[in-house]
């Protein structure tokens, strides 16, 4: 059993891509993705500081299978920056699918970080786009705010949460993934591979019930 984790002023919760298209009924639904919304609302109550990420693609984005004649969703292509999985069109800027879920209720969130808005580069990570060269600016923001540990929750565990966690470690932050507040797409064993890679990165996996807000007497 994981020991409890006390949340402090230098902690920030990064809520990843809780958008209509990633939930059942959406264009790129993560199985049972909607189940995390209520627990994340509760989890966010433990944090003074919360950042939301939003996948935010222009029409005709390189990651869309529809942009590559003859290709189908979940094929992999060689993009100029390396292999890229193709997805159904999703989270197109200004559409309902790109909006946050209506039942996501974190009014005290301090920043909405949009990613994937360059037509030719996808961005799984909230820190660095898939070319592994283009920063989103989030590391600089979090550093300037003085945060030390980043807690992650959201969709999908094995893509945007995984790559965001890895980059956060690389940027020198402590990383804690609240695993029961995530759901996976699980393409060819990607959920198990994510667990292994998080361990190797020294990222901690916890469940939401282990979290203690700083103000709670113990
Ligand atoms: Zn996307």
C-alpha cells in the first residue's frame, strides 16, 4: 500500500485533456474516460494550484488519419520528426469535441495550457511537442511559479499522461501520477508499458484516497 501523500503549496495538479472527444460518445473516446471526471473534481479540491491541458488541433492536423489518403486511424506513419500514430479527427479548435467536459468543475484552475495547435506537429506531452524540440512553455511557467512536484490525472494514461510525466521528470520536477484518476487507450499493451516506464523514471503512482490536503490535521 502506498503511504499517504500530503499536498503542499509547491505542488500543482496537472489535469490532462478532460475533453468531450476523449470521453464515450466523442471522436477518440478513451474507454470509461468519463469515469475520471467526478474523482478529478474531488482530487482538485486538495490542491491550491491546478493547471488544465487542452488538446487543440487545427482542421487537417498531421495526426489525423483523414489528412493521409489511404491511411486509417491507429496506423503509424513516419512524420518528419519520427513515427506518429494516426487518430480519428478529434479536438478540432472551436468544436464541441474540443471543449472540456461540462461536468468538469475546477473553477480555481489557474492556467489552461493548449497543445497540438501546430498543424504539422502532434503533442502528447504538455511540456514538449512530438518533434521533441518544440517546448510548450509549461516547464518555464511551473518553474517561475516555484512548483516542485507535479501530480497528474486525466486522459489518456498511456499517451498524454505518460509523456507529460516523463517530460516533467526530465525537467527536474517530482512526479506523482494519480492512477485511479486516469484511463488508458491501451493500444498493443501501451498501458502496461506506461506503468513500467513510470517506474523507471522514478515517478510515483498513487491512488486518490492516499492524498491528504495540507490543512487536514493528522
Ligand atoms: Zn490530439
